[in-house]
């Protein structure tokens, strides 16, 4: 049977990112271009169209093999898929869905980028088992998305779940939206930068002036992470304040939605999650109302830059009439009676690992039997929940203390098993998984 694909496109303020994706969620090809600056809708459409054409061309796929195209935009989309407002790019009032339907004659869905990021994580990432998810994505601003009983809440305008603009302090700073004391005015990167600049202007000392330049024109999330690692007191103080604002919001959101998980993504959390997430966990645990119920899990997003694009695919996948929507992209591993390992019809001879995105990597270098954080970081790049290590015959495998710390921090459960048991357990495991085979 001919392989059919979906295309997902994440239209952002700075880049347009597209992927060709199988119905099981495997990314076959991807392509990224800068969003033309100050572009008119027509130009954005042409660029989006070029990304779609490039994906089809590079993977030798014809538009006839497309099951649908999912689009994510940074703004409010109404319940019919029409874009209402996109504050940072010029797509307001564009009926992108209609335009693309006409051109590609396939199913099209258009949605809000943060909502779709949460949906992507629900499909393939950190939210796989959850039906009720509150997602918060602190980047430049603070995006939000809420899934209740498996469905997004969109509200009457498509503007629900803009969680960055819930009020956490009526005496707080003014927000970009015009309100006072919004969560985003504490925990968005623009607010964090504002506080850091003000403190340094007042004479506060920080290694930031070495890391980001004296004028502190731009303070990247990765720079914040470096400063935290160096235990910079000023950055720690400001980031803790941002984390407390997020924690306050989560306590209230927990009472409204009673979710199974709070899902955190976005640049600030990716870089500084180790400081932020424990503050939130602690605040949720302290809430006496939920003392006799279980506290929701606080988890970090796993799909990185692919989350929104894959979420766009998940959205259009939901409206197609695919019979089997439960297949996975993980390869089925077979063990022959003579001890050969067969994957996708091929006999594997060298040591290899399978990442959490289903991609198989043959290891060119020798992988030591004592696994340290360095090897684990490489193998566990795509954020598995479980990491299988297949013991070679007659030898012992172990994980160094540093490696174990890495796994604990990333909340990855290691399982070291002999070959046939490992293959059986891996094949049957429905979680996000990675595996290492020594051959
Ligand atoms: Zn606001």
C-alpha cells in the first residue's frame, strides 16, 4: 500500500517550520525558513506554500498522497478555523483554511500554536496518558492551552486558555495586554529581562553583564540557564519570583480544572525548568484542599521545537477518517530462534539504539558498559519515559552515579534486561521509550 502522509506547519513570528509526518507521528522530512519580516498575508501564504512544496519534493511525495495539512498560527483562531487576530504577524482575518482547501483539495485544520503544542505533547510527548491537561509555555510571553476530557477549551471567540493573562497580583506591573499584574508580567521573558535590567541599573551585581553584554539588550533563555548554573544570586532571585507567580497561577488553575498534569514547555522552562518546576510542585502539594486527593503531576514538554508542528498534524488527523489511529512509530523488534535481531526486515549486526522518536541509530563509537551522563544524554535526547538497556551475553552493564542523576533529573526510568526479555518488554511497552542494544 502506498504510504500516506500528513503535513504540519508551525507559522511563527520568526520562522515557518514544516514537517512531513506519517499517520503514526514519525517525522519523515522537515523544512524551516525565516518568516519574511513585516510581510503581508499574501507573502506569508506564498512562503508557507513553498515550505509545503519543498517537503513534497524532497520526499518525492505527490499532493495526492496527503491525508491532510495542519497549520498552527500565533493568535486567536475561531471555531471554524478562521484566523481572528495574530498580534505579531499579519494574518488577522485570513481564512487560511479555505485558501488551502481550494489549493490542495485535502483536509485542512488551523489552530492556535500553544493549543496545538499541548495537543502534540498529548499525542506523542509528555501528556500521552492524560485526559485533562493544563499547559503553560513561558517564552517571550506566557502561552497556555487547556484540554478537558480530551477536548480543548476554546471559548466563544477562540480566546480561552490565554493563561498568561490571568491576574496573579493586583498591585503587579503593567502587562503588554494593558491589564495589571498578569502572570506574563512576572514570568514572560520580557518581564524577567525587565526585572534583571532594573536590578542591574540600580547597582545589583550579576554575571549577566559578562554573559549578555553590558547593555543587556537581549537576555536569552540559555544565558539565564548559564547564570543559574553559576548560582548567580540576582538571576536566581528574579527567576524564583517568576516561578512563584507561575506557582500561584497553577494553584488556582488546579481548582478550576483539576488536571492530571501541568505541562510546561517553552524556552524559559526548557532552560530553567530545574529551578521553576520544583517551586510549582511544592505549591501544589501545600494546597490543603487537595491534601486527600492526589496532586497533579508537573511535567516538562518532551517534543521541543516539534511539538507545535506535530500538534497541527494531530489536529488534522482527528478530522480524517483514518481507521487505525492507534499505531505507533516504534519499530517492532524480532528475535529469531538463532538469536538474530531483525528490525524492519533487516538483520542488525552492530550495537544500536532507538531514540524516543522511534529513530534507529547505529552507534559508530564503542558504547562503554558503564553508561555515564554523556552517553545517556545522547541516547535519551528525545525524552523517553523508559530507557531499556539490553545486557550483552555474559557481561554486566551499569550506570554511573552521574548517569543516574541525569536520569532522575529527566525522570527517565532505566530498565536493564537480558536480550529476549528486553525485546518482549520493549515491544509491549506503550510509553515513550528508548532502547540501547549492545551487540
Ligand atoms: Zn496581560
